[in-house]
C-alpha cells in the first residue's frame, strides 16, 4: 500500500441515494484518505441494490490502488453513466475496499444518518 493512503472503518450508518431513490444503507463503510485529496467512502456491494448497477466498459488505472471498473446506475429518470467505481482486485494493503463501490459525489449522495 502506498504510504500516502490511509484506510479506516467509517463510524456510523450511511445512506446511499441518487435520483430520488435509496440505493442502500450501510454500517460497514470504509474511508480511504489519499494524500491531501478529499476522503472517499467505499460501500460494500452487499449493502447496495446492485440490480440498479450495470458494469460498463470504462476502466482506469491508479498506480497506488490498481485497476478500477465503473458502473452505470439505472435510475428511473434514466441512466447515470459511470456513477460508481470499484477496485475488484486492489493492490496489496487495500484489500478492505475489494467488493465495495465508491461514488462520484455529483451523481450519488452518501451521507451519515
């Protein structure tokens, strides 16, 4: 794991919402802090309504975290392209975010309840 990345279990319960729908709630959120960037919350897929998410062909690579896959959210108002991403097989030391989704904050709201 890169020395500029820190993981911690986020405290409390979180609600995940987009386009007027609740996509899930979780008390098992992992917070990833990378350098001076804003923390990113990773939510377990088991706590999300994954039927609304379709994996896309979009991918990216981070030298610190590995290869990311992206997901489009199928909302009632229409698809929200690449609303979430996931590290299916993150680099060593980041296994805690495997099986989790992170979200673009301008597309999906993740907030403590």
